[in-house]
C-alpha cells in the first residue's frame, strides 16, 4: 500500500536500516544518502521515509512530504557547499527511474550540459 514500507523496496530497506548507505542528512520525513553509482562529484539521493512509487504519486498523495524532499535538496546542496546544482526527479522506467520509491537526485561539483541525456 502506498505510504507504507514495501518488503521488496531497496530504499525502504535503507530507511529501516536493513541495508547500509552513506547517510549525509536525515529529518523526520526524509533521508539523504550518497548514490552508489555517482554521475557527478556530488550525487546525493533524497528520499521520503514513506513509500510512494514515484515523484508524481508522492506529490498527489502527500504534497507536504514532496515539499520536504524538495526542501532537503537545497539543504544537501548547502551542506555540500555547491554553488550550483541540478535536482532530478525521474518518474517511470522510460525516464530512467530504476528504484520505484520516489527520490530526488542532487547533482553538482561539475558543469551540467543542457539538454540532459
């Protein structure tokens, strides 16, 4: 059920402490950790503690939590001392989402090209 931990979800297991991750920030509603396959010198994922399949589902069902995720991307960027950064929210496999638990990528530490890949 949406909003509840899923037994087969990698990110739910990270939130529960069942799988290790390099945590960089935590709040009551979010967890931020380093991506295991970084695409930039700084690549941190910010996830809600509650399970929603993707960013669109999270925004529709729990806009306060979606706002908390977005707010935390800025906090991560500040903590990582990024002057500029990119926030990416992939929704669906065709957009590159591989873990179906809503999450935001914070990418920085190098120049970013447009349009993205």
